[in-house]
């Protein structure tokens, strides 16, 4: 089960790496505007705010990868908890879809980490 949990932690990290790319580099490009349903004017005006969000996603990726590299349960739990809190907050403030895309995979990974 440890391997399955680590694979899921890695997938959560990959998801957040993709969020980083979307927010930091593609926010005001056609793909970014399509994913986030943004009008060009809004995307342009909010580009630097999105880049900041993307940077925070990068920190989550770094923490999850760190936890995988040193195989430390506490590091993985901490960063998965951060992802879960961010996902719940996003679900409440932006869209319920955020819960399923962001928080749910992290919750499953967290549960799997605790199954022997």
C-alpha cells in the first residue's frame, strides 16, 4: 500500500505542477483562458496575481516531492494537508469543482498513507 500511496502523492504533485504552469505561464494565453473561463481583459489584468498563485502551487510541489525523496510520512502529511485546505477553500470561494480536482486526490493519498 505504501507504493500506491506514494504514487498518488506523486500524482498530486504533478497536478500542482500543472496548476503552476497554467497560472504562471498560460493564464492569459488561449488555453489558460479556456481552463479558467476568463475574458482576455480580466486575464491580462490579473496575470500577476495568478503568477503568485502559481508560485504557491510550486511550493506545494516542492514539499510533496521532498516528502517522496526522503520518504518522510510527516512531510507528506503536512503538504497534503495544505493541498486539502487550499482545495476546500477553493471549493467554498470559487467552485465545487476545485474540491474534486484538488482536495479529493490529496484526501485519498492521505488516507492511503495511513493504511499499513
